[in-house]
């Protein structure tokens, strides 16, 4: 990995959020700088908007954006109760504890978006999306009258549902991590682990042969909750593959078609940032 070329790519192409995160991880930047950048995406209703997830370009709040924003804070180990309570208010209004929550709203179709968000199921309520949001909110350590009830509903979904998509398993692990590690949570952890190795969009092989999530998406740090799922050799092979993906301009590529060139550069800067964070984290423990 050429760290300086990667850093330059982020300075050239990253949003303020990625640049603040780079400063936070590598230049002694503050968590307040990160929070200021991410709060710029927060709307009056408490949700996040304004193309926070670059493949959808609407200014309106979306559950998709909420997951992106909360996961960004989670991976940076930043908690902010004031921000999280406002987000929880939004999620509580948008969710149905009998059906879940949609990934995106129907009104988002008025704005540019990547082709994969044209799938009608994205607008249908699902517990798969809600489970991750509830876990990320609970990880923030907030007390909210809706949250305990939501945790119970989402745990019941994990117990009773066979998960078949690596993306939804990733978010379900967030809920388990946010809770006391009782025997029941340990049992559900084992259930999700077994389902992950059979799931669509999970790429255990290195380098990946198609789009999907790799073990490093589940364990971006050596101390990640899911690190113990993967053998050392598998993690090593994926670190080598990730390192080799860096392109001549210093950035990492993406494996899907975004809605425009601005979104492509935003995604590449975001993926570059995540790649160097993971590679540096594991290098320090080697």
C-alpha cells in the first residue's frame, strides 16, 4: 500500500466527512470534527439525507442514510447521545414493529440513484434493515422509550428467520454486539455465523471473484466483534488482496455502477479511507 498516494486521493476526491475521518484516524483530528461533518447531513426530522450514501442523491431522510451514518460513527467508535436520540425519533416514526422499515422511500425515485436501488423491494418494510438500525442505535448507549421494544422485536426476528444475505447478517451482528453477551446472544451469534458462510454476497475467497462482502467487512479491525469468526489465514489472504487492489491514482475501485461520476469519486474516496484504516490497523498488530 502506498499510504501517501491514498491520502492524496482522499484529499482530492473525498467529501468533508471522509477528510475529517482521515484526520481523526491518522492526523490527531477530533471526534467533534467528525460529528460536525456528519451532522451537516442531518435533517430537521432527525434522519440523515443529502446523498450521505452516494448511490442515492435525494436530500430527504432515508433509512439507508441512517444506517450509513450510524455505521460510520460505530466504526470510528464515536458516540453522541444527542445526535442518536434525534435519529431514534426518526426511526421510531418510520418503522413498524410488526413489519420493519423500508430501505428507501418511494419519493426517492424523483432523484438520481444507482440502478440497484430501482428494485421495488427496497421500498418495502423489512426487519432486515431495522435490525441493523436498532443495533447501531443501541450501541450509541441511548435510552429511548421505543428502543427496548424494538430490540425485542428484532431479536425475535433473528431467532425465527434464516438469514440468506451477507448484508443483513452484517447488520444483525451489530444488534448482538450492542447487548450483554448472555448465553442466548452467544447462541444467536453462532446461528448467524453458520448462515453467513452460506449467504449470498459473502466472499470468503481472496481475492473476491464478484461483488460482495469479505471477512474484512465484518472484521475491519483486529479487535472487531466478528473477528473470531474467521481463521487467521483467511484474514491474511484478504489483507493481501485488499492491499493489491490500490490503483495507480492511489484510490481503491468500486465494483458496481454508481449514478454519476461524482458518486463514483465519493465512493472511491470512502472505500480508500476504509481500506487504509483496516490495513493500518492490522499492520500495527502484525
